[in-house]
C-alpha cells in the first residue's frame, strides 16, 4: 500500500503524526504531507511542539510563536513558543488562585514557587501538552499534522495524557467525597449548600480537555502515526524498539516512510568510493527494512540534492512521497 492508497482508504484519519529519531526528516515529511492535502482542497494545520523545530526554515516564514500562520491556500503552520506558554500558564494559575480563594494578591511564598516552577522541565512539558490540547480540540481544520519531538520525548508526551488522566481521576474522586461531606454538614446545620465549587469545576474542565486529547491520540478511526527511518542498521533497530513501545500506548501505527535512499543506478557511474560504499551499505539495510516492516513501508524517498526549503521544493518532495504530479 502506498501513501495515496492509505489516505484514500482511511479518509477519517484526520490526526497525523510523523515520529522517529531526530534529524531523519519528520518535519519535512510533515510539511510535504500538509502541502499535498492542501492541494487536494483540504484545510490543514501542521504544527510543531519541538523547541528546535524548523517549520519556519522549511516554509521560509517567521511563524514561531505567532499562532496559526497561513502559508498558502488551505495550509496553515504553527510553532508553539514553549517559554511564552509557560508564562501564560503561570499567569493563569495566579488568576485562578486569586479567584478561587478570594485573595487580593498572591502571597509572596506562593509567588516564589510559581516563578521557580518555570525552571522545572515538567512545567515546559505540561505547557506544551496543554498547547496541543488547545490546538486539536477546536476542530477548525480537516487535518492536523503533528511534527513530533524525537522519540524519547514523544513517548513521554504521548504518555502524559494517561498519567494526567489517572491523577485527575483520583483528585476529582477526593473532591467529590469532600462535596458530599460539605452537603452533609450543611444539612445538619440546616443551611442551603449553594456555594459554587470552583476547584472541582476547574478539575473537571482539565479532565475533559485531556480526555478529549488522549482519545484523539489513540483513536484508530481518526489517528495515523507514521515512523520515519533511514536505511541504516542502528536506525532500523531503534525504530523497531520504538514501535513496540508506542504500541503499548495503543498509538495507531499506520506505516513507515524510508528517507534518503540513494539511487543504486549511480553504481554504474564513476563515483567516489565513499558514495559507492554508502550505496552498498544501504542495499543491506533496505533488505533488513523489507524483512522487518514489509508491506508497512508506504514510501521510499530518495536523497535530495538540495535542502528542503520553500514551497517549490516542498512540492517536489510531496510529488515523490505521493507519486503524483501537483499543480
């Protein structure tokens, strides 16, 4: 099955993710897929949660931290500014504390804690995760294409929904018990229990948002995850291990894209020894890929002789990936 076959067979898979080790071409494939779908008349958002992402470079547009930027008709791109998201997150926490507890200002010891939290890696991860939830739950686009961070971070990111969900399940359960206790006390005192439980309402709001996102991430009817790899033995082994880990999180594994395949026809020419050796190395690696992944390989993309930048080159890449000429 080819990539074109995949999209024709599964038109409802609107949430697309490219994953793999760093530097293999996830961002370029994300951009090319977005271009292809936009040309097919679909409204597409490609977005990155990687702080070192290069969508700005690929599209040759300054999109970092600027929300959903229109690149061309039907195609929008977004790079999440994690630092700004953390600052917004902290301000949101301040305002909720003031509102929930009727304070005029945040006590200094709590303010010190909020400021110090910005240095915690978990705060950045949480802020980015929350930004992704914001993006996907709105449903403004026909397709959402995630340019995921490298594999290790992606696994953590994908596990956060289940971790948060389990934590919130316990917290909301305790909060419900407290509400019942408060009602019982109010009844004994013959008082009317009319106070709005803002903390409980906030917990339920967060739980609903994370639940919506986690369902999307693991929905076999709506989500497709593609692994990107190159014809190198170590990358193949790492990809196989990662695929097994992703399967544990019930992420719908949809296929593999092989990148940077050097044309074997070059062996007929007078080429440098290092290039000849590299092609011969790839022959064995491609056989290994065929053995391990077989028909799950949806596309094999050749090594380009130029950097993937600008819409013209992105179009060229899309035409190779989808084996179709695009106007």
